[in-house]
């Protein structure tokens, strides 16, 4: 293996790296490469990440390209590759000639953690305020509808973060707990088998957009009963799609998927029994606005740490 340009990029001494790498008990594995970088001060963590999630990777990461460890740097249209040489490659070339192995650097992850912490400080107090407002100042039907939305947002956020390699104890618990590896594998298989991809957004992303939208609209209940009833009816399509994947494709049930379906079904039931039919077309801009903002926010996540 020869990756001179990669080592030069990190300003690492080649003889020292070679000695440490080759003396590793797992040489020449990816684990040996990762451990050697860690030993020499380039802190990193290794992941197996399917190509469909590589759009979410930071601008700089290491993978195995044509059987060589290579540093990849995202540029505007293409990728710059540092291995035994430096060259520009296309996205198609990158995906075709690499494995699912990626190394992400600790400084990037620390920056992500800080941003996630700031986000938590911001979003969860808002959830609490909305919950109290709904319970104290709305009728029980409206409050229940909004509570379903809050739970849906929380679960959808956990699924969204899971795509970035962040394990969720909540999702793991729902999917069977830390001792039920088969149930967790079934959950992961169904979640990752999501074939929907609209301008980079998956079904879990749309779940987050949906619950945020109906929560915002739900703050104006009972004026917004009609549009919430209509939006809840459209979620039947999502329920059918999810059941199709679980029953006919994966042939197993996913508990976290069933939880989201239960929330959607609860909102359908509440809106159909207690909400009126009057609709203000102006409110349709809220889901559209949420979709646009979320898509932009998702793109910014890719830039965290740079």
C-alpha cells in the first residue's frame, strides 16, 4: 500500500507511520489503519456507511478507493482524492470504486456534538412550552393532536440523527433493547430500506417535516382544524407504504415504524371525529416553508466542523 499524498496531507512521518501500521496485529486491515492514525494523533472513528448516506458526510473523510486508503475532500462538483497521488474524481467514480468503510475525524464529530447540544438546548424547551400551552389553553382534542405531533418530531429527530451514525438509546429501546440484537437488526433493515429519495430527502426526513408542519399549524387550533384533517388523511399513503415495506419486502415488523404509524393513526382518528372541514388555503404555505427550511438545514449539517 502506498498513500504518500495522504500522509503528506496530515504531515505524518512516513517511516514512523509504516512501522506502526505494519506492526499492528491486524495489519493491513481498516482497524489497523484507524488505530495507527489515532496513535499518531489523528483522532478518528471508523464506520460502515452505505453509499445512499454519503451525501451526509462531512467535506473530508477517509475511505478505501481501489483497495487503497484514501483521503476524500468534497469540492463543488467533484472530489479530490489523496492517496499515492492527488487527483480529481467524479461522484460516480468515487461510489463505484470504494467500499462502505469511512473514517471520520474526531474534531468534526466534536463540532457536531457541540451543535447538537446547542440544538437540544433550543428545541426541547420549545417542545415543553408548546406542550404546556396545548394542555392549559386548548380543548383536550387539540391538545392530544399536538402531543402526537411532539412525540412524532422527537422520534423523527432520533431517526434523522441515526443516519449520521449517532446511535439512539430511544430507538434501540423501542426496537427491543440492548439485548435483542435480532429485533434491532430488523428495525435497522426496514429503516435503511427506504427507497424514497426526493431532492435528497428520505421518508424519515419527510416524517420530520410533516410533524413539524402539523405542530406549527396545530398552534392555531381550532381555526386550522380543516387543513389538519386534510393533512392527516394524506398520511394514509405513508402508512400504506410503510406496511408494504414491512410485510412484503422485509417480511418483519419494525417497532419504531409501528410507533410512528400509531401517532399518525391517532391524529387521523382525532381529526376525523372532532375537527371541522373549513380550510384556509394560506396555511398550505406552512408545510412548503417547513420543507424548504428543513432541506437547507440538512445541507448545512454536512458542513459542520468546516
